[in-house]
C-alpha cells in the first residue's frame, strides 16, 4: 500500500488523534556523527534489517497544527521532516565486502506548492541530501517496498516498531507494522523497541548537554514562579510565566502539560486544569519542565503561596526532602531504581514511613503512592528497562512525595539526576530545595517587586 493510500484511508483518524501524539521537534540538531554512531550500534545488535518510519504529514489543516517527529526515528536520524523512513541492514560477513549501502534514508518527493506555504523541504533528488543527513544513501520513499522485498530473499527476520496491546493516540505503529507485514508476508517481523530502549537509556555527551539546557531553562522558570507567587493569582498565570521563560531560553515546547496545583489540588498528582485562584495559606505544587532540542526536563517544587510555610507544611516538606536525599544517596551504578530492599524506591519509602504521622497517628508511607523516579530523555518518561541496574550516563528523576487530602497538604520535590561512574550528579543543583532558601527568595521578591508586564 502506498503512503498516499495509507494517508487517505486513515486521514480522518489522523485528524482526530494527531494532537494527542508524543512527537519530537529538532530545533537544535546534534552532529551527524552522533546519529551514525547510534545506527552502527543498533546494526551490530540485530540479525536482520530494521525499518523505522517517521511520522506522516499533519492531516489537520488548522494553523495551530505543528509537526513533531517520532522519537526512535529521530534518535537514529536527526531528521525532523515528515513522511520519511529508515532502513538499516546488518553488517553480515557477506555484506562487508559489498558496496551496497547499509543505511538508507527514504524521503518523499518535494512538493513545490506545499513549499510555498511551509518552506523548502529536503527531497531524495537533492544532490546534497546524503551529506546533509549523514546517510550512505537517500532514496525515494516509493523505493522502500521493492527494497524490502529484495532483502527478503536474503533475510528471514525483519525488525520494526510494533504497537503495544493498546496503542494510545496516533495510530502510527499499528499502520506501519501492518504495512511491513503485508509487504513481507513470509518473513518474521520482530519488535525493535527493546533494543531501542537499551540504547536510549544510556545518554551520549551531546544528549546530556541538551538535557542540561532544558534543565537550566526550567530552573529559571521555577525561580520566576517563586518570585511571582502570591495569593490572588491563578494557577494558569504561574504556568504562563514559566512557559514564557522556557521559550525565551530556546525551548521548543513544554515537556509535558504543566502542573500547578494549589491547596487541595496540591494533592492531585497530575492536576493540569490550572483554573483555581491561589489562596493565602495554600501550598502550591509546581511540576513544570521545558523541552530543548527534543530533550525534556522534569522539575517540581512545592512552595507556600504567601511566602511562609506553616509549621505543619514545613514538617511534611522536610520529610519529603529527607526522603529525596535518601534516594539520592542510593542512586549509583549497580543500584536498582525499583525492586528489592536496597532499591532507590525503597530508600525513599522507608524514610517517609519512619518519619512523621498523619492526624490519626498513622505513618506516612500510605501517602507516598507513586514511583520515586523515571528515566529522562527524548520523552519525559523515557524508554528504559526498569528491571536493569542503573549505569553511568543514565538520567533519571528523583521525586518522592506526600499527599494528604484531609489536610490539603501535597508536597513533591523533583530533581533530575545524572548517574556517574562513581555516584551521581544533580543536574538541577542551581534550584534551591531547602525551605529556608525558598522562603528567602520569595521574601526578597516581595521586598523588591518587579513591574508586571
């Protein structure tokens, strides 16, 4: 089935679901050598050709529609234009002596009418396409079908991205895995996702630099929120100020829907309605991060609306901070994020459950009911294998929390952590976690108010 026929058949479904997708936009692309190294690693890990598809063009003609690339495709190519595909062929003993390319990027033909509106696109016939993309060959998308059929004469197993049992949102994996199966009906089609997760969870220096850029912008946004915070504002106003900081510092978008929850809504983990007025005496959970060059930051601070923690708010805050420090001490190569008595998760839980009580004398472990952290990268919840131990150059979050609706007290403190050869590095170290420092920043902002723009 051709790309045009697929788009026509599923066009209405794309129109409905495209905005729910997780995409990557490459505002700041890494060098070609970085993507070439990743492709070489993947080719060394498999025994058959790999075909991965980028996302198709937007089907929504509305002016607000923005194209973002599929994560695994972008990770291997750095190509952020639509309707493309990638073919990798393993370096088998027989293939090493061949002059045929083992890495091919397939692009759609250029459309002059579309380019009048959206600007120039790269096409397969561009003389410098291979040099610009860093590929051995760039071919028309229409050639992919016959190339796969010819490869099936040599290889019995092919790899592509297969959908989970329930593919949420954009039906990309369902569509293209079906296309691969129909093109190669006699071949075994295996999932490349586990191999991709293994690659993606170890970050290159270039990836770490982009994550740090996202973190730095997000730290500045958190500081702006602390300085702006006061009773009478609305949650959405705090989020709007933070998004402004992100964009001014180069972020292409938010890494996830901003969470700003005041009072009772500080106890709602993924509260993103942002419609409530912030009241005097509220605690406000601010979980907001930007995305820079396709890479996400994920930072949370909990601050008092009026600039001063109550005694009870401070008590709960300091317990969460202690749990975060306990988890941070456990983060090192060889440690497990989850599973077992010495895991990072257990370190945070044990601290919370042995410090403090609720109004009825119960321990507080029951109020910490989410994971201590997750991998961070091209996705805010990045590809990973949770059963494997931590390794150097993994980037994870450290985010314990306590949520007590009865007291309208929710506290989460979240920082981004690079696992290093000996221990770890706090990428978000510039953002204060100590409650005294937070109160000082807020007091200074009230003493020296800045004019509202």
